[in-house]
C-alpha cells in the first residue's frame, strides 16, 4: 500500500481499514493460498495503542473468528520482529501459515496524557531513570558532530534517496510490491517522495532537533501512515514461495548508541552464517536519519546500488510498525529482479538501543 504523510492520504482512515484493503488484494493475487489457510496473524504497531489492533485488523480483513492475532510493539523494529516471531511459530510447528508485517496510523492515533502533569505526551520514555534517554534526533546530531559527518554529506545522501525512489517509481519497479488504496480516489504512489528536490532546497532547511544540529526535516525520515503484509508458510506446503527466511540477529546497545544497532546486528548475522558482506546482493536499511545510513554504508563499504537501491525511508517515509514488512517486501522485489539465486539483508535501528537484521534468500535460493 502506498505510504502516506502524517495527516495526508490516510488522515481519516483507520489502520484496520488500510490493512483490509492490503490483505484483500494480496490474497487475490495468490491462487493457491486462501485466508482460511492462515493459522495466526502477528502485526507490529507503535502509535495506535490499545485494543489488540492486530485482532481488530484481522477481523476487519475477513479472517475467521478462530484465527488468533497478536499486536507487537518493538518500536521501529516491530515489523521485523513480527516476521521473526511468525517464522519461529512455523519452525516450531505451532503454525503452518502466518500473516505478519505491521500497520501504523499516527494520523488517527489517540492523544495520550502524562499521568502527573496531564500534559500531552509527545515522546514516550525509551529508557528508565539512570540511563541516557535522549531524543533520537538529538542522538543523530551528536553522532554527526562526534564523527565529523557534515550537513552537506547528509543532504547529499537524502537527495540520492529521493532520486533513487523517483527512478524506481518512474520505471515501474515498485509495481510488484505496492498495491493501490481505493477510498474515493485511487492512491497508487507513496506521498513523501520529492520529484523536484535539490541540494540548494535541502540546504535551506533549519535544524530540526537542536539549534546547532545538522539533522533536518530533509535528511531525517518523516512520520508516516502505512501497512505491510508478509505471509510466511511451512516449506512442506505446495506453494510458489517468493523468498526464504534464513535467520535473524537482534542485539542490544546503549540507548544513546541506537544508531549503530543495525551495524552490530548485521555483523552478528553475517558471523552466524559465516558470510561476508560481499556475499550479500542487496541491503534494505531503514533510513531513520541520513547520518545513520552513512555510518552503515561506510562500515560495510556498500555501493549506492547495494544499499537501498530504490531509495529508502528518507524518501518514502517511516510508518513505524509497518516498516519492517516494507523492507522485506522491497528486498524480495529487488532480489527477485536479479533472476538468479541471491541473498539480502533487511535491517534497522530500534529506539531504546537495539538493532535487528534478517537474512533473506530470493525465490531461486537453494534451487
């Protein structure tokens, strides 16, 4: 489903309605699989607290009353964590088919008041007393200053993310992964991608998080509405799989070091499978901030084609709980267009000090 801006396309659309349209279209494209084959629904979500949203979404989408559903909040890692849990359900033989992914609608989220002050909570605590609990944008600013990552380099990276996204959209490369949303008008394109942008325009933006910082609205990902769906099945089932879940690594770091989470989890994942980054054909990294993406790119010496070849969250947006599923869908899309056995990694940083990376083989992997 196209990603919408906060207060944009889907400002009045409930997240379960977004999920319903996605699921209906997804299953209509899979002849051999029916919703009645699904054993469980596991979805990530961050902002729409309460009421077991995954259960509401599953019922809205037409799943049987007998199909249980679980809502998972692991902040930005919610969608990837949902996929990991779904895979483990299948590996442990507790299920054969699980719908995972995530959904996020900050536009329709409830306003939450602080218990003591009765003021609106704009940001939840990510760490307890005694730990550094800095705003994520402030961490990005401090990291850029500490490692001497210039504002110019961050803006260049952001511009390239938009340029790659525009090229992918124009070339129709997203058609296999993005279904339209139809609500009075047909929405077919992600809302935040800037078709007309420039370094000069980005340079005019003021710091977004600290007065002397270098993170701006242009080189930080926007808050977004969106949904994703990744269906996992037992390998014994007679389905034509689009790809293969091979394994994952989730790590913890100091809360103030969360930007290096994807580096640490990817290093651990590669070590687990005795791989090097040269064995990986494509990487999808959630671009929370340009400075974070630059750190990751430098650490693994990735080309712009290897890392987020169709652009990333700086261009498309970041619907927290849905992002993990979006990363995997895009990764499979990129890997399968290679039309040969290929490996990829989906990875992201997680507020509170974590990182998660998943290893994926494409549809030709192991054949």
